[in-house]
């Protein structure tokens, strides 16, 4: 079978995320219609259900939930540290954000 890769769009926004007990902050790396990668040193383990609040701009925040699909921790580069999160459920607000992001030329 061929490998499927989702269309991704890079955008840096602050993301606050929590497993319901501990809250951390990171920066988005890229978005797709089904997921987000968050750069952070404070990743949760795969399978963890999390709530995320994305600060789109100073007047707009989007709240989404998901499950950590993968977690990456390296010694050499903070740039690669983080976690991939599968968004579930995919809200209309998130879909609208992605549609706007995909049509911008920046």
C-alpha cells in the first residue's frame, strides 16, 4: 500500500495544552485537517487525551481536543522536540481556521 501524507501548513502560534492535571505551553509547528505538531520540551506520552487552546491572535483563541499520536524528545535540538496530536473531534471552528490558513499565500 502507498503511504498517505496529509497536506500540512506551517504556522507558529502559542498552544497551551493539558491532560486535565498538568498544563504546559508550546508553539505550533504545522497543521493538517486531522492534526497538529506542537514544539515543546513537555510532551505527553502517546495515547494521552489532551485539551489545547491555540492563540490565533490577541483577540481569538480556538479550543480543540485530541490524542497524542507521537512524542519526540532529542538531546541535541529543541527544534525537533514535541508531539504530534490527532485532533478529535474536528470542530467547525478548527476547519474554518485551516481553510483560511491554506488559502493564504504567506
